[in-house]
């Protein structure tokens, strides 16, 4: 499984991230730690995670880095 630390600070970033991961064939998740997880293909889930969670990690079984590169933290 691939994972990247992401940052979603504005409404437009959340919308752009959602649009990017919506095109991915596989499941994509946003996580915060080991217990909190939402589907990144859910706009409501993306908004909730971006607003409420401090450490966002995007996970997917395939490498989607090019699709989400502008949202990743280096």
C-alpha cells in the first residue's frame, strides 16, 4: 500500500483533491493515525478530514502520486 502525507487547507484544495482521487480506479482513503479513516472519494469525508484532523495521510493500493502531488507534504 502506498501512502503520502497530504495537506488540504482551503475549500478549493479540498475540491481539487476530491476531483483528482475521484478519477482513480482503486479505493483511496484519508487517515489520521490508526483509528480514523474515510473514503477520499467522498466529498463530505474529505471535508471532514481536512477540517477535523491534524495529520492527513492518503492511502491507496496503487501509486497515485502524480494525481495528488500538489497536495503532498515533502
